[in-house]
C-alpha cells in the first residue's frame, strides 16, 4: 500500500479544483504534482493561462495559486505497480473536505478517465459535486497532441 505523499495545493482564492488520480513514481520522487518530465500538465496549464512553463516547484505553485486553482488527487492510498493506472487497486480516496471547507471551490475537473472513475466511485457520493473530465496530460495519452490538450483544457478558464 502506497500513501499519497503530496499535500493538497490551494489557498483562500482557489475556485477551481483539478484532481489527478495518484502521483506517478517520478511525482512521488519529486514530492510534487506531475513530476514526470513527459507529463504535459505544466505545459498545458501554462499555455491556457498564457504564461511560461514553470520549471521549479515554487514557479509551479505560483502558477496554480495565482490563477485561482487548487490541485490534488482523488486517491489517498492504493496498491499500484510503478505508475500504471491500470494496476491501481485497494483504493482509499482523499478527503476533499480539507479543500472544500477552506476555499470557495466552484468547479471540479479531473485529469483523465482514471481520475474520473475513482472520483465518481468514491468522492462524488460525498461531495455531490459533478466533475468535468478533461483528457489526461499523461504521456500514456499519446493520442492527444499538445495543441489538442490545450484547446480542451481551456475549459478551466
């Protein structure tokens, strides 16, 4: 069983929550979200908000918080082989009340179908807030070009 090692990122101005499924091996090593160099989350988010792709964790935090976003994952602990979403089992969801009770979240988006699946199963019954599924920024989602991802992710604006 692997416990999610990254705390949620939000502040009192966060209005849009973006949830992934569970941190990859690279993200767990980096101790921050979307740490795999091939994951397109940071490139997509920067493009959506018209700024440079952040390089450091501080720059990434600034991008999220200065644009009214909050960031976390649906899964709090699970069994997983490497970073493969298809191997996830024995899931315990994160308690989103930490975020929802602290800031004025108006919308929730999930990054990919795995996050959507576990959100619907474990989190939606507790929050009653529907989540909009965006195409995954994972390198495993090779069918989506960077340009196509950016176009779809503009929904977060």
